[in-house]
């Protein structure tokens, strides 16, 4: 199969870290990274029921003469064949269309605003739109290249959480890395979550792939997050159960993204996972 | 809480689930009304700006006003809403052709503001194209809200365009015809009914808020046979004016792009040049509808030379405004240029044949307007209905048809693509439903790949291969490297035919010796049109799809034809 990860290359030290992270993810999950080196400061992504304009900050257009060379060098050093995306269609002369038939997309926390807004607690509006509209999961990389050696799935019982769990199984199967599941016990009991898994016929997969299922009992989510390994790829659904679930990210998701600096693989509502 | 949740998912409302056509008609009313409202807002803004700046017109420095307006307009589009310059109609047609009418929400207001700045300050452009993209974007985003499918969304984009044109001209039929003829390009009842409803809604909004006024009222014309005969000459003149305007717009755009300056400076230069022309010929400034009204009433008293110069000046001013980065459309300039061209022609006729009693100059002005619209848009029906409706004069219908038809034909002969479509045609983006290009663009290589091929290796003996052939129903077999799995070539059954009846060869021939290594391969990202071109050029029936040196599958013409027919049926069916 030819699975692909879209990476928008930024020819800066920050961009290098992000690309290294994408390359590592691609190698572990056996997908081909496809690199887009932007030539204008905006492009469009046409999803099934939405069109998102990505307005890149100027750092994406820095040093265009060396961008290709730098990206190729990093890919070749990692033993990955360089593949670059050349837009074929343009909505306007300076507005290329980037197709959306990818299996993953890699983003820093913000691809629109100033590069200074890459710290914890902030995910840019365009990244949120992509997560909401895309039929693929979005890899939000940690600011500095960091290898992940295990997988941590946050499971809260929502539809997105099930998709995240299945994606976790899939990555575990392909990469062979250990998988842990984390569930925050709020008002529900441990048995109720186990029942949900049973109802979805995922018991076999749970026993086959999952190393440990952690039921977090501390009062606040922040306290519980200390248990998440620092070198784990965190897989989670973007939206939970709440009333505004298709407008704003879930509260757990917001807390997780603002507390831990791990690489995050976020599953949106339009993604359908297959194990 | 339940009420809020149901509000978030209007597509689930029982009323909308009764019937898809009913849903589309109800949503069309909303879209038509919203786009009609957008037109009224722009119209009112322009009137307000005209009032603000009118008392400044006698100052010598006023020529900088269009420059300031164009620069602000360009800055707004580039820095604030981050959209490209221009009127946006090609963007709407592109989105309808390629992406099921998906348009950005920001397009529903961006061009309204930018064109108000350009036209309100005196730039030679019209408000119609900006309201078309606004209406279309409103339709697209409402379709998104109701979670409608691509075909329904495209219809609503047409509804938005129709509502906008209907509202701004108080001309429902012209709005409807424009949306179908120019934007959607598909005359089907599934489109026509909602678009007609949206046109009515847009017109009603305009009538409620601005009154039921015909934009250019006129007196009755007594048209003789000589006048009808003279229309042929007028059609030639309007065709020449259309071609001149089209080419000047493009060359100005090219010249402006060569200037190493930011967009807003270029727009300011164009605006300044228009302002300077406007010092001597104020008729070229803004929408210029007062010129049209005066001419139709027969009160435009200037002679042949002045009118001829004004025609050319308006063409140049429009090219300077739009070509150098101002924001606005070509409808209004076309009406003014057509009107002046008609007047010039009338003066010319009166000079050459003073003894003949020609119809009033206003009639030729109307015909000139229809000619320019038809020539620029290459949409004769839009030209005819627009002029009939905005002048309320059905008696000119015969010469209108003649002028529109001849001008369209002449322009099509010289410039095969209309002004709005030129770039789309050049880049192969004009994909009308049911055409070969559109069907192919809606299919992609990945969905056509047949993966039930049996891969063989280069070190396999012919005997083993024959056993594999017995089990397979395919004629092509990819050859892969045993160790790396890399694609090395392909074997067709014809390649082994000569060995088949000679059993001695079964244990002596290796597949590596007979495989075809000079194979053209396809990437899953390739355009299907290019793939078919390759197949035709090389007389191939199948081609391998290879990624990263790995064989993915085969594309065959037989499977392609099956999918092609299926897609064609979807595109040409009457269902929504």
C-alpha cells in the first residue's frame, strides 16, 4: 500500500525539527512523507465539505534557494526517498490547491500565525480547521525533535475516542511499539468503559495490542498526565461528548495539548479508522 | 439543550428530509435573499460614497482619489482577507468545475468591501461581478451548513449568483440565465427551478429595500427595417470593442505584473491614471450609469468625435482599473462602453446617410450594451435578457437578438474563450458537467487501480510462470526483484507465446530474459487525462502503477471505461 504523510516544509531550524519528527513518524508507521515547499504564502485545501485557506507566516518562505536542498538532505540522511508535492491546480495565480488524499498530515501547533506561537496551550485556528475537516489524522509535532518509543491512547468512550483507539492499534501493529491506554475515570466506573469496549467488539484487539489500560483516578486531568510516558506518541480524539463538540475541541484535548509536550496524533470527526 | 443541538444540524430537520428538491428550493430562497441583500448593501455603499465624494469633484487633486481607493482595496484584499485581486467570477466557475462549488466564507464579503473602495472612489469598474462571487460564496457556505452534496452545492452557488445579479439589476430572468449560462453551464430542471426561485427572492429583496425601479427607463422606439439591417454593422463595432477591451485588460495585467512594486502601489498607479483621464472625461469614472441613462433618454448631446474618444477612454480606464489591481467587475463598464459604442455608431450613420430616418440614438445605445455584454461574456442570452429587463423595452428584442448573436459569434471566432473563462480554458480548468474532461477529472488513478495481479520474479522459470498463468485471469504480470521487491518490468502473455508450444524452453527460459523493462509507469497522483494520452500514444491497453519503485497495481482501459460510464451517468442524471 502507498500511504502518505503530507508535510509543509519550513526552511528554518524549527522546520528542521518538524521535518525530522515527520520522517521518524513515517518510518515507524511505514508511510511515505510527501513534502510541500510553499512558493506563496497561502494555499487552499479542498476537503469533502469545506475549503480551508492556509495563510502561512513568512518563515515558510525563507531562503527558497536552499529549501529543496535542506529537505532532500534530511530525507536522504534518514534513508527515505524524497518526494515533493508540486501543485497542479491553482484557484488563483498565487493560490495553489493542495489535494487532500493523504493518510496523515504533519503540522506544527500553528502554521498560520507567528512562529512564536508554537508553545504549549496554543493550536492555531487553521490547524483546528484541518483537524475538523480532514479525513486523515493530524500529527502535531513537539517543538523539538523527540523520538517516541511507545504509544499512549486517550480513551474516553466517544466516537472519536474509538477512532483514536483503533488508530493506536494500527500504529502499534505496524511499528511494533508498546501501546498503553489511558482513561480518566470521572463519574463513570471502570466497568462501564470495559462494557463500551465489549459493545464495540474490540476486546480481542485490547487484549492483543494493549500493554496496560490505565484508569486515572486523580481529581484533575493535569495531575494524571504525569503518568503519560514522556517519550510516547499520544493519540487522541479531537472532540468529546460535550454540547459544542463539533465547534470547539474537547476540554480533555485542550488540557492535554496545553500540558504535555509529546507528539500528538489527533483524530478528527471525519476520520474513519481501520485497524 | 436539545433545541440547540437540532439547530446545529439543520439537515436533520424533518421538513428538509421530506424531499431533496423541496430542501433545495427552501434553501434557494434563503440563498437568493442573502445574496440579494449583499447586492443592496453594495449598491447603497456606492451611493453613499458617491454622495461623500461628489462635492470634491471640482478640485484639481481629485485625480488621486481613485488611486487611494484602488490602493486601499488592494491592501484590504492582500493583507486583511488574503485573497487575490480581480473580480472573482473565474474563481466561482473554477470551484464549480473542480470542487463541487466549495468557496471560502471570506469570499462572501471580501469583494463587496474591496469593490466598494475601488468603484466608490471613482475606479472604472462595476459592482456586479463582486456581488456574484459574494452571492456564490453565500450559497456555497449555506450548502456547507446544511451538509448538502456536491450537486446541490453547485446549484446553490448558481442560486447565489442569480440572486445577486437579479437584485442588483432588478432583473430576475437575466440573473437566472446568467447563473445557468455562465456559472453552471448546465440547463437542467434540477438547477433551473431553485435558481429561478433564488432570482425571485433576490429581486424581491431589492424591490422591498430599494423600490421597484427599472434601472434605465426609456421611451418607445419605432424600429424600421433599415435599423434592423444597420444592426449588423453595430454588431461588428461592438465585437471590435469587446476584443479591444479583453486584450487591453490582459495586456495591462501583464504590464502591471512586470512592475517590481507591491500590489497596492500598482493598483494606485492604475487608479491615478484613471483619475487623470477622469479630469477631462468624467464619464469614465465609477459605474458610469448616468451616461447610459442620459444616452437612452436621447439627451447625450456630444458629437461623433467626443463620443468616440469617450468610448476608447472608458475602455482604457477599465483596463487600467482592473488590469492594475483594482477590484470590480466588467458588467457596468461593458454597459457604458456598449452604450457609447452604440451612440458613436448612430452618429456615424447619421453622418454617412443623413437622408435616412434612423431610430432614436437611445435604441442603438441599448443594442450596443447587449453587444458588449454578449461579446465579453460570450453569453448571448444573458445579454439579451439583461437589456430587455433593465430597460423594460421588449420592442427591441429582434435587433437585440441579431446584435447579440453576431457579436458572440465574431468574438468567439477571434477569442475562442470568453473573458471570464480565458484563464480557465488555458489551464484546462473549465470542466462543464458531462464533458470528457469533467468525467476524467472526477476520477483518479487510485480508484481505478486493479490490484488482483500476480507478481513474479526475474529468476522464475517459464514452467513455473505457466502454472501461474493458468490460475490468473490477467494478461499482464509485474516482475519484481526477489530481494528488494522493486518493480523491474512487466510480462505480457504475448511475450511468452513463441515459447508456449516448445516445452524444451520451459526449463531454460527465465522471466528476467523475456520481461519488458522499458515500461511507461503511472504515479497515483497523475492526471487521468495524461494517463489516457500516454496509453493512446503508445497503443497500450494497460499500464502499471508504481510508487517508490513498488508495483501497486494496473490501470486498464476496460476498467476505466466501466468507471467512466458510471461517472458520466451520475453527472448527466436528473437526480440531485
